[in-house]
């Protein structure tokens, strides 16, 4: 009878251990997802703020060029042509840009995983 109680106790301990491992794995996965979500939200906010700064800086430069060139529209045209040049460059260098972005994202993910495993 004592052996039966020990077996039952052992079985209960094994079940509790498996449940604890499952919970630990679930919490680790949840923590990684939270970290990814925080990084994504931060990146989105940083992107929005950067675009806003670029827009206002472009307007400032265009107005400065208008004053310097004594024109009402030439500064805006110059800034417009610069952005069209950047756009055309990105269109023609699509594969290289995508490869660069992919490698940078992969580096960030690897770095994030290496920090968490330490």
C-alpha cells in the first residue's frame, strides 16, 4: 500500500512538473511577443516622427531656396526633383534595397534572440 501511495505521489509530481514547464514555455513565448510588439510600436512612432521632421525640413529648405533664388516656386521644384530622384533610385535598385532591409531585420532579430538567451 505504501508503494502505491509513493507511485501516486510520483505521478502527481511528474504532472505538476510538466504543467510548470508548459507554463514557463508559455510565459517565455508571451514575453518575446511583448518585446516584439514594443519594438514595433516604437519603430512606428519613430518613423512617423522622422517623416514629420523630414517634411518640415523640406519645406524650410524649399522656402530658403525660394528666397535665395528670388522665386516663388523654384525652391519647391528643386526639392521635388530631389525627391523624384530618390524615388527613381529606389525603384531601379529595388532588389538591392530589399536585400539590405532583409539583412538588417535579420540582424536585429538575431541580436534580440541572442540577448534573451543570455
